[in-house]
């Protein structure tokens, strides 16, 4: 019997001390940490006093001194390999020479005989279907750019990381949303001009490094007010049929009889993409402008049921049709409207900032930073660089039209 007891003791010691211990993790949050960091918005946010570096959302879960629900900033970008992907070798080697320089310009397609060098000219004669989301054509909206970083994945393959859209306002300057670039270093950013299909590795583009980021000094991440930024490039782009600047309005322009478009790479509910937030080809949708007071009333029902929400005058609303609207990855993309009296030339009226429409799943207007409100601020920074503001002012019609 003694030997059996000895065996049982050995087995017991082996199980207790030698085998790895399985610890059951609690499925609920520790009550102490929950007290000091209460969750909100279905567990996706945290209640705090103030959203200093995060995005504020409305939530009934927060009260008292921790009355603000802060959501994390999720603008981490979407990666696209710079060449077709394939199974890498077991020991990938890296080239000693960089594959991307500060200035990359590829050959432009042959001129089709129609290039209007003035600002804001849509390089297409086709009509846009206001009831659908359409793919843009090559060079149709030459002011559109993509803002990227460039990195390597775990296999050593270089990839372009898309962050947001933007628009050229002169050959050295891009305008975008401050919420896109506020936590980025200028040295890490690249602007892709002449971009249509992000996944087309042979597409002719002009790639420039960003040398300076200027955020509006009054920008507030929590409310998205003053959501505008200027990016200065380290080298100029070459204007062509597929790369050009947009026109900028002042506050005197009346867009009552204009039709308006948004262009960008954000996925919409009608796109046949699963699990992606960026579509490969730039889209174009028609979005009518919405009266400020009407927009405020509609947003108040969603954003602030207690009727305390006020829409700042720095916003311009557009789009309220279900199924057709902008999406999160359209941040920084331009809202453009036809110049009164001209049907192919556009002013940039807004920069997409935020939306409660759930990519058009709800018939709620989206909020754009109102460009005309910031025209003086833009002019001052352009002039401080020795640049001319006349480049984004449309020429007289007899000179600007063919």
C-alpha cells in the first residue's frame, strides 16, 4: 500500500506544480477599474471629463464629473501593397536603395485634345446620375488627391497606407481635414496626385512629400469645429489634364442654383466590398446642399436628444437621401459645387468632416467644413509662402472656357 500512496503523491505533485495552470479570466470588467474608467457607447468609449485627444460622442452612460464619452481615434489608415502581392520567399531581402523618393512623376497619358488649364474644371463631358454612386473617370476631378504614409509589411513588401482625401489649391498646397492629419508627422506623409485607382500599380501618378502641416489653431477634435488643415509639399506638382487645382469661393457666392458633388474613396453601402472601408476607385456622388437650420434640427434628434446641440456656422451640410452619402474614409474629401453660370467649373464649398448618416443608411445630412468661412485664413498662409492667391480664383468666363 505504501508504494501506491507514494505514486498518488507523485501524481498529485506533478499535476499541481509541473503542469501549466489554467486561469479562468473574468468575463466582466474589474469593478474597481470600471469605477474609475466607466465605459460608454456599448463599451466602445470611456467616460472622462474632457476629450483631449479622442473623439467625443453623445451617450447617456456618462454623468457627473465624467460626463463626456470619448471614442478612440481610429484613423489608422488602410494599407495597399505598392505592387501585386504573392507568397514571399522564406528569407525576404530588402533593397539597399529606397523605392520611393520625395518627388515621383510618371508619364501622363496622351492628351485627348481637351485640357482647360483654369481651376476647378471637370475634365469630362458626361452627365452624372444623381440617383447612384458612380466611379469617377481618369482625370475627371484633377484636384482630388490621396493622403498616404508609406511603410513595409512583415514580409518586407512596401505598401501605401491610405488615410484620407484632400484637394490641390495650388501646385505646392493641399487642403484637407485637420482630423485626418492632427497626429501625423509631416515627414511621414505623402500626397498622391492624379490618383484614381488605389490598387492600380501601373497608374500614372505624381507623388510628393509633405514638408509642413498647418492645423487651424481653433480646431477641436471633440466637436470637429474648424476641421481644416493645409499641407505644403516639398516640391510642386506639374499641372496637366489629370492634375490641377480647385477654385475657392468667398462668402459672397450664392450656390442656390448650383449642383454639388463629393468625390472620395470611402466605401458606400452600394459597393460590393465586404469588410473594407476604402473602395479602390474614386467615387463621385451628387449631394445637394442643406440649409443650416434644417440640418441642425435633423442632427439634433440624433446627436443630442436633450435638444442642446448647436451646429456651428463653420459647417456646411449636404446630402440627406438614404443610400447616397459619404462615409468615414471620405474624411478630407472635397464637396464641390458648380460656379454660378458655369456647368463644368466648380468651387470647393466644403471639406468632409463628420456624419451621423451611417454611410447613407440613415437619411441624415453630413457635415462639411465651410471653406468660404476660412478663405482669409487660407489666403494668409498662401501669401506667407510667397504664393499667389489668384491661382484658385476662376478666370473670366471668356478666358476660362473653350
